[in-house]
């Protein structure tokens, strides 16, 4: 996935986006511009690199914080009077978000670039002044131009984007450690081929806007657990921008009144784009100070959607004016005056201090496997073996569907790699009698050989050993979804594999008498569309199969079970489910009780159903990033496995093991994440097996 974010991809996409998104070239100098004057000019200062208004508990406690170069962070009140300064290195870019928990207490967090050392520094606004709270100056490793913050709605995480002179867009996850010090880890990198001077991100939509000076304004999806989805909003020469793209701000006046504000660096004008209408251009204005002197080269911007007193009923656009006649200062432009000049609505200012609740209850993964060897969509499906004698020695088998199987320990380290073909799904059952000895039997759907791959897990040597009695052909064009079943009625062990067309087959696995295992076909049945994820309930003889676009089915797992099936959860009946439905797992509480867990891939969540009785839907959860631990969230899960068995320290009550479609923090090949069941149970009010 990371390779798709490289500059080459973006360059390739840009011509296409331009052709479709920007209809007709309109030069900025042809555009008539209304003049909008400032409601307030601040006191002049040495350097006005960028500023933010930080909202306080009441109007008297609102502050304007200025990144003032070597003067650090300067503080003004909203009459424009300078109150003081705190050291911050060489402060350049600056942004703020509210409700960031430090030692459990929500704070207004400021991030500033330190241009001398190309690092990010963190401050909490306390009693109207910035207090440095960073564990360290976090180096970004390039010439940093600007920084912006995003509270990512899909996982609740606070991210910083540092943008650079060489086109770098580095996304970092911010977190506070146990001592309350704020730190950051690289989450992913997007590269543009030339200088990115400004950025701004939108918490409501998760979108990131960057200004690539020589090119124009780009929009990306700022969620690191989603495709970056680059789109060019405007471009020099081909769109409205005359020569160089300038600074950026976003104003949120609620639905229908959300605007992207961008300066056209060469003309000094401010362009307004309709954020709710695909960033369609709505007009241009020229800005002046309170006395009418033009702001010739507007610098960094911030739009604040909150009533800020007389003349600023819907908030202000804060404009850094480094070339003001009396010395650098900031201008506060009324949002109402700005939107009024273009016959646009200012809407109802949305309080930036409000922090949205997560879309589903959230848990974190406490461990992750090493990345798989293959790039792109490669990791797919896990299987869990719980060591009954030494739980800490439990093992996870995961497919690399482009290369083979990997065996992992409970820390996620690879302890065996088998380059045996395109293994799609994998499952296991213990107690299989082979040559008179009980073994852990592992099977996988092998798309290379169109076969049932069969192994035994040597639990002492911690190795998988091929025990297939020759190639066990499935007779299918493309063996795909797969799971195993051990019948409580007969004691026999089976494997189900479906073709990618939805036809499913069942084989009995039999001791071939030579230390090998053979697959004997016992049943065929079919689904009307693509299925993949499945799990068999050995205690009840039921098989659960996810039909990706339809829902979760239940049918008999016995070879004479016939074709009758029951729809347990239809996607169209439950708004928490979003296609595709993928991996399915079973949490066994004993006595036939427990839970079914299904990957709702389309909304990066997991739905939980009661195993017994009415099999009611009990709720959904998401797996989000843990900055302190350095494990990213889980998105677009294909395969998963669930156990209630003890898997050692941290997993005493079992675990969910889930494939992660985007392994970030930092960006690497896909992998599998380990989530303790205890945290899922606590989050959704479920039981744990004791
Ligand atoms: Ca996938
Ligand atoms: Ca599996
Ligand atoms: Ca699938
Ligand atoms: Ca992830
Ligand atoms: Ca990761």
C-alpha cells in the first residue's frame, strides 16, 4: 500500500484528476475580487510566521498564539495586545486541537515546528499561556515548512502532518505517555515531488489539504487506515491559481457552510472553495487591514468558527501579515464579512472544542506480527494454536496469500516461513489421529496448486510439517475461503473450501496410512455470490459462512447436512454491518455458550453475535491505534480467528487475531494484530471464559 503513496503514483494521477476536476482554465487576474477589510489588527511584532486563536473558557480567555521565529511563541489577547512569549526554538508552523488527554485531563494542545532543528514541539495551553509538554523535540528528518493537526474521526487519534521543502508529507500519531509528556510516532508518509508550504486538516471529514507551492492545492484522505485518495483541488496554469499556491484554512459553519480558504500567492487574493460541494471554487476576495491598507502577501491562515465579539459574530479568519507597513502583525477578518462579500452563508459556527465520540467502542491491539514478505494486499487469514501446557508458547499461523504461510509466536516474531504457494485461508484442529498419535492438523486453501494444503504442527519443534499425501486437488478453479470442522458426533475432521464463485466443498481428512493425510470429498453445496470467511462450531455441528455482499449464514457442518441454510445477520438489516463481511471467529464460553465475531470490512469494524439461542447482535467494536505502544489500528480486515483459550501473558482469556489491511505506524507490508479478548469483553460488556 505504501508504494501507492509514492510521488510517481501521484504524478500519474494528477493529469487524470486535472482533466476531470478542473473544467476550463480561468486565470486569477481575470477574476474580479471584492475587498474585505479586517475587524482588528494586532500589535506589530518581529516575525509573524503563523498564528492560531486558542479558545478559552470564556471570551476574555481567548488567546492568539503566534509562531514568531526565534522569539518563540508570542501570546496576544483578542484586543490585539501582546501579553508575552515563551521559548520554542525557531517557531514556524503552528496548529491547535482541543480535548487532548494528558494524564486523563483534556487540554488544548499546540504543535509548533522548530525550524532550526526541523522538529515538532508540543505545548498545552494552561492559564492562557503555552506550557511545553513534549517529551522531546520530535525530529521529522527534512526541512519542515508547516504543521497541521487532525483529530481523525474514524479512530479518535490525534495526528500531526509535517510538510516539507522537498514535498514530504509526514503523518505522525501523537500520544501522551504515563508521565503526561507528549510524543509522536511516524504513521505514514506521502510524497509530492516539490515543496509543500502549507497544510490544513478537517476533523469532520478527515480530509487533509496541502499547498504544493509550484503546483496547487491537493486533497487527501487523512485517515492513515484508508487510501490517501489524492485529488487536485486547484492548480496553477490549469485552474484558478495564477502562479503559486499559498496558505490554507478551513471554516466550518455546519452543513452547506464549510469552506476551504486558500491564498493565491502571486496575486495576494483569497480564494473560497465550497468544501461541501467537492471544493468547487466560489470566488475571490482581496484583504486589507483595519485602516484599508492592502494585505499584499497574506501569510499563514487560520479560520476560527466561534463568536469572537464585536465585529466577529461568526468568528474570524486570522491572517499573518509579515509585510504590514508598521511591522509584521496579524489581521482578524470577519467570517461574516468574508462570506457576505461572495453571497455565501456563514452558517452556524461549529465549536472546535467539541470532540466527537468514536463511531464504535474502541479497543487496541497489544501486539502485531512482523510484516509479511509480500507487498500489497497479501496477509489474509490467521489460525490460532493455544498451547495447553505452556500458554506463552502458543502459536499463530498466518497466510501470505502471495507467497505461503508464516508461523508466529505470541510476540509476533516469524519463527517459520513456508514459501509453499498462494495460501489464501488457514485453519487447524488438534487431536487428529495420525499413525496412532494425536497431532495438530493444519490445512490451507492453496491457490497455486488448486489444492488442500495439509500440515501437522510439531508443537515441540514449533514447525509446520507437510503431511499431504501428494497434491490434494480440490477440483476447483480457484480455492478460496476455508475453515475446518471436527464433528462431535463422529470424531471425524473435515475441511471446507469454496471456489471464488461461491461453490463450497467439504472433504473428510483421513490418515493415509503412510504418515500422510488425504482429503476425501464428501459434500458439495453453493452460495449465490462470493463467500470467504467461515467458522465451524464443533460443539453444535453448525457452520457459519459470510456471503460477502449479503450476510452471515448458518447451516449444518455435517457431511449429510444438506443445503438448507438460515440467514443469521443480513447486511441490509443492520446499519452496523457494511460489506464485505469477511472473517468469522468463535469465542467459546463453554456449555455451548459464547460469541461469533465477524469482520465488517466496509466500515473497519467487528460485529459480535450471541453463539446460542436467538444469536442476537450484541454490538460492534473497532481496533484503534495505540501511540504509546506503537501498534496501529486495524482496518479492512479479511481473515480473523478468535479463541477463548489462554494464550499466555496479556491473553489469559483468549484473543482476537485479525488481519490488518493497512499496517502503518510506520507504513509497512500488511500483518496481523493481536487483541486481548478481555479488552473486547470489557468494552462491549461481554463475558470472558474463566
Ligand atoms: Ca484484503
Ligand atoms: Ca482461519
Ligand atoms: Ca473476501
Ligand atoms: Ca492498520
Ligand atoms: Ca504497524
